[in-house]
């Protein structure tokens, strides 16, 4: 493995290629260790040559110089490991390089026995990933993932808790997202599975198995490759209710059309929640609502503090000098996601959702989401230029074929 960590011919081009996605991977020694465990040297080379769009095995053969009979088994192996997606369309199969986040890092822990390139304990990979995601603060991967004004993910509200004077649109309703999906599956919670290997089970008692949801074409890929299990609409809605009973926060793509997943996140294991807790208060796009505490009803029992998955509820400033029976809780409105997970645990009915001033509308689809993030990071025009060059290269090579 050591030679691969320093091999400029394999990992550096791979990292450069992954960094052309809206959410890249900040280079570090830990990242190179992770990639060396997930990719063989040959796989790293093939991945580094992928275009920014789907490609056939023949097109990838042109880009890599590897003959199709030798390339196809390699692509199959990479798909089995969740490094590339295979997308059947008619008689043709297209391949797409999976991003690092949200992508192959999560896929690796979406089944009980991750496929690695070396016989390294899975606990070691879990440690590396956890340390990598939190190293160097805003200068590290946290800043790359959470630091853009437009977020990759957004929270969903518990629809039953919204004010009677308010309405939510279909893209804000987790039930409607599930019902509108053309394919549904459930998978392991990547975050809780990773924490299991670190000896840190969920303190909320949330399950690892069959709790996170994947939808649409991505779900078909994950089921086909053994990362997820298909689930019908009724069972998926029951899973959603199970998550709500545990006080988990629903998180999905920050788009209005065809979200591809719903994660059910806890405060102790979820990397998204950890990002918000560590100072990226806008790291997850918020719902159009805020939690608000009625001081006249609150007895500061602490249940909402223990339930809030971004830890944004605490002692009200005005109550700090008062004796305990007279204290009340308050919500940090700059951090509150507006999910409503805290409401059911309040026995005195002291918490309610109120409309958020100036809520943001998510981008229409993933294309617009990615374009906006690339623009904010100053990467949009290089992305467009790279994609145009790659398409032109493929077209001219195809034209030269006999």
C-alpha cells in the first residue's frame, strides 16, 4: 500500500478528477490512505480518466487505452465496490464515476462487509474516514462540504407539526417524496455503521439496518450491487414513521425535483449533524419553519435539549440567573433546522413550529444545484470547459473509427 500512497501516477490524478465535482476531496495524507484502501492502482488510473458525464465501455477504452475485454471486468469490480455506477439503458451500459461525498465513502459502509483492496480491518477505515472528515476545520473537508452558500442537502419538516395556518409543498414533505418516487429501497445508515466500528453505538438507540432511504435510479444501482434492499411504498412510509418515533431528522437532496435519498439522522452519529454542531450553522439547508419555546409553559426539563439533533436548544439567556424551577429553554434560530423532532418530547406543549422569516427555495434539480455550487466555488467555467473538451475528444475519436 505504501507505494500507492506516494504514487503521483495514480492517486494525484484521481484526486484531481474527483475535485472537478461540486463537492471535491481536500488532499491530505489521510485521504490518500483512504483512497489506497478503496482503489487498486489500476482502478485509480481508470477513475482518473473518467469524463464528467456517463460513458460507455468503448468510450472509456478510448480514454484509458485499455481494451474493452480487459476494461469491462475492471468496471464491474469498481461497480461492485460502489466506485462507479453502472446505468443500463436499452442494450447499452453507461458508467459514471461516483463522487467521494456524497458517494463512495458512504457506499463503503452501506453493507456489512465492505470490499477493500487490502486486508485492512474495517475499523481502521472507519477511523481514517472519521478523522479525515473533521481535520483542519474550515480549511479541510468540512469547509469543502459545508462552506458553500448553497448547501448540498436540506432538512425536511415533520408535516404533522407545522402551524395550522401554513402549508408545505410536495418537495418539503418526506411522505410525498416517498410516494412520488418511481423506485424505493432502504440501506444501512453509513454514519451509524461507521460509528459501530469505532465502538460508539448510537446513544438514541437508532438502528443501523434498513433505516436510510434511497430513491430512483440511484436506488436501482444500489439494489443491483447489493448495497440496498428494495422496499415498497407502504413499508417505506412505515420506516419513516419509525424514524420519527425515534426523533430523527430527515435530510434529503437540496432540490425540488426527484430527490435521490432521505437520511434519518441522529445527533451523535450523523456526519451532517456533526458539521452543523461544529460551527457550520448553515451547512444543511433549513425548512421554512423554526422551533419556538413558550417560556410560560416550559419548565426546563431538558428533554428537548437531549432530542435536538443539531444541539441548538439551551438555557434562555434571560433565565440564567433564575432558580431551576423558573428557568426555560430557548432556540438558537441561526442553527435550528426547523425539522420539528423536538416537539413530541415536550410534555407541556411548550414548543411549536413558527414560519421562518425569508425561507429559501431549493434549486429545481441536481443540474442547477451543482451549477450553483460550482459557481460559488469559482469552478463552473473550468467545469464547462473540461466537459466540452471531453465531449469533443470522444466525438473525434468515434469519427476516426473504421
